[in-house]
C-alpha cells in the first residue's frame, strides 16, 4: 500500500473514482486568536497492490503538540477491488467545519490503516 495523496484543502470530492481537489495547503494564518476556520477538507488517496485487495480499516486522528485532539477521529473501512489491473486506488474525502484554534501551533493529522500508522501531515497555524 502506498499513500499517493494526503492533504488539507479548501474543497474536495470524489465522483466515479475521480478526485477533485481544490486549494491544497498546510498553513492557516489568522489575524487574531482564538479563531475559527469555517471549512476544510481532508483528502486521502491510497494505492493497493493486487495481493492487498480486500477489506481494510482506517483511522484518522488529530493531535496538537500537547497531545490534545483537535477534532473527533474519523473511522471507516475500505473495500479494495481491482478492475483487471495489478493495482487499485481507494479515496477517503471528509470535511471538517468550524475548527477552533485557541492559538498558534502545529496540528498533526495521522492516518492508520489496519492499526498501523502509514502517514502523517502537519497543519501549521500562525498569526499574520
């Protein structure tokens, strides 16, 4: 399994196996704190080899530098099926609205598949 895409963005959707990703970012700049970010999307694209086809469980969680969760974890399953190819992709797209940031810092979003962490990305929150 390979992580081909794991990012924050302004908007994302999956339609018939195609991903639309708009405005990918890793930094939010706020004029003052506390602040609320109205909406962000998280996009994950995983590629599985033929011997990995089947059911997989995923878990996405956020933590700040003190270990506190920013938003509730996201859990789900992926049913990976091939279409006659040696690999197949699965997409996970979810939206998070009304995220409140008390102050500047770093939030880490980690992706676990089948109880193993396979990727993580930072979200930097800065004053500007």
